């Protein structure tokens, strides 16, 4: 008696394989969609109050320290030109935080709105709660 062993090997069908190209295309399209749908900007907010009476706004501006935004991270605080870190240190040393006085901000021509908003946020981080805007219009 001869023992005969037979092996049957699995032979895959060539027509049923899934091609990787469409899967890669789908993954790429999903990646592109989520990249375009996401927002990488940091959004912050701060409260704005109307000055109300013009005479009281003028009086508070006269008692305030003045910051002029020159652009390119340069500022002028009461006549002294400072960079961002110098401005932070100078604002911390001023007595306007404890006295409740306002910080008056004006901007140079050509200054971006984003720079102005960053300056207002910086003043808020330092502890200044009252910020006024000076108009350069005649």
C-alpha cells in the first residue's frame, strides 16, 4: 500500500485583487479636504465699550500714557521708541494699571489691523483694562 499525499495549493484569482491606486487617491482627497477645512489661525476676543460722552473720553485720554504703533514690532511709548519686549516691561512698570487710567493707542500710517489687535491683546495680558484709541483724522 502506498500512501499518497496530495497537496492542494490555493491559487488566488487575479481579477479580484483591489488596486491600490484608487485607495491612495481617496486618502489623498480626504487629506486635502481636511487640510482646506481646518483653520490654523488663533482666534482671541476682547470686549469693546463705547466712549459715550466725548468730554469724559477726552479727560481720560489726557491722563493716559500714549502708545503709538509704528509697525514692524516697534512702538513709541510716551516719546520713547521700544520693541515688543521693551514695551511689555515699560507697561508693567507704569502706574496706570493701579491707578485705573487708560492707555491711549494711536497708529502710524500703513499699520496693519492685525498689529493693532495684537497690541490691544498685549495690553490686556499686562493687566491694562482701559484702552482708548486716538484718531489721527482732522
